[in-house]
């Protein structure tokens, strides 16, 4: 890595999520001073898995010194403890019968230039830890630092935290997520939009023996060389994926979700103003709705009424945010702030792109920074402009795409079956 002329004051990164830690890692590799501030403790959760796409992880690995893809996979894949690389079969299954509707094939790339996987699964906690550990120098993360205010301008900013700590820096990077404190202070009128979607999420842990009996036959059929980290199920306008989030020597950690579009009026399961405590209560209406669904094995056992009663679930809100470029740039430059990741462009959870754009935000920002000499206000303004030029072109369409993808994933089962027939016919031609 080259050593870049940089400001004498550190870049203050608010948020130790994917975009914040990726930015810190890349800046640290270039010897550019930075500090990450995270409101929560170091042992916070978010151990579920996300899909990483080649268009996002490949530039990151290149800028970290052309690291091999398998190094990342072996560090973050949910099934890494059993030698897996986070592979998914990308098949769609009919929940009512358990039969595969569509499957692109069972070939599993093993890594390397000619065989790079298009997409693989990553445990979020493992990815954050990898971003902290992958370089020679340690990333400076200050946990339990909750931001309460900031002031100044590019080249000279000050951030104050809840326990009284004050830090001076050259700029603030707002990487503090969907409910960004920085955005609330600077752009209070831009708030998350709750999409009309019903989403319930649950998790469970199975012994290896129980997993092998109930799920492995479906997640690793006889013609598949490896275990798929997702069992994707679709029903009649509803969706029921079962995913592996992590594997330990004794347990398989699983996540599941049940989702559908909200009814136009009086939907007993759609409550956009629900509290955190209310989100933890299993509604009777959900149990009644699940009881009325036909679900073949293993969906019926994992997302059945008795399982939900025993283990509980959580009512997720599917939200999106998009900070307009000119507004974010203008107000940000006035106060020395750059928005990144979910603070700027949060995408609905079923879009599958949010974490990937967070990685690309970090890559593109640091490339702009490295491409400008010095660390004065004019150079920092040029960095912000260049970063926004690329990031906003990329993410504006992605937010729309992710919203549309929710509707496609929750289409009527008749449309799924018609699509499956057409694909089979096309494949036979």
C-alpha cells in the first residue's frame, strides 16, 4: 500500500458497521489517520448472514492487496467451521410441496481467477471482525461512544459523545446506519420510510444430528457437492427462506423469515408504529395465518405454529432511506460530513444489495481520498464531490431495484410455476 498525504487530524467515522469498518480498514492500509466510534458495546449482536456479490467484494479485495477470494470466504462464511465457503444453490422451492421450482445448477466454484463465485453468504459478525483483523495495523474502534453533537467544517470538525469525550478531526463520515444520529442532526426531515410489507423473523439452534436429519437432505441434495447456506421457499404471495447464519462444533444457527405484502387496509400484522417491545410479541393473527398455510417439510417444522410458539419471533420493519445528492453534499460540506452506507441509502432487507453497496461506498471514498494530494478543506471537498458522483449514480437505482424485488419475490404461486415452466422450456431448446 502507498502512503498518502493526509490531514494531520483523523477522519472521524461514526458507526462500526460494514461501511464504517471497511472505510477504516482501507484508510488504515494507506496510513491515513482515522477513528471509528460505535454507540454499542463490542459484543453487540447482528450475527445473521447476508449475501456478498462479486461486484462488491472483488474491488475491496483488490484494494486490500489483491487478496484471494477464498481468504475472505474462509473467514466469514457461515459454514466455515465445517470447511464451507458460504455457497448457495440459488434455487427456489415451492413451500407447499417442497419441490424445486427453479435451480440454476449445483456447480460450486472453488475460488481462483477463472472460478470466482458470483455470490456467497457471509456472517455479519464475522465480516466485521475480518475487516478489523485483515491488515497488519489494527483498526482503532472506540465502542460505547454515542454521538450527541458535532460542529465545524471540512478540515476542522469536532464531535462530542454522550460520556463527555470530545474529538477533533478533519471530517465526519456518517456510517451510523438506518437511524443515523448524524442524519437526524443535519437533515432531520429525512427519515426512514416504512414499506408496506409484513416481515416476521425468527432464529433457532439445532444440533448437528437434528440438522442432518431435518434440513441437510433439502439443503444438500444427492446431486449437490456442497451444503447450500439458504433454503429459499416461496408460497402463494408469501416468502419463507431458511438460512444458515453460523455453524459451531455443537450447533447449527439458523434464521427464518415469513413475509408478504401488507394488505391495503386493516392488516392485523402490519403495524409501522409498533414499539420494540411490541415487535417481540407473537400476534395471534400470525399464528392463525401460518396455520392456514400449507407448508411441506422442512418449512412446516421450522416455521410452523408450534415452533413459533416455542421459540418466538420478531416483527421486522422493512425500511428505506435515500438522501438526495445535492442536499447531502451541500449540508454535508457545510459541516464537514460525508454520508455512507445505510445512513445515505438504506435498502429494503429483501433487496440483497445493502451490505454490498456499503462495501463499495468505502472503496470509492478511499480511492477518491488517495487520489487527492494533501488534506486541506479544498482537497477534502474534492474528495466528497468525487465520491458522491459515483456513489449516488450507483445507489439511486439500487434503492428502487430493491423495492421492486420485494414484489417479485412475493408474487402468486401461479406466476412462479409459469415462470418455472418457461425456464424449463427455454433450457430444453
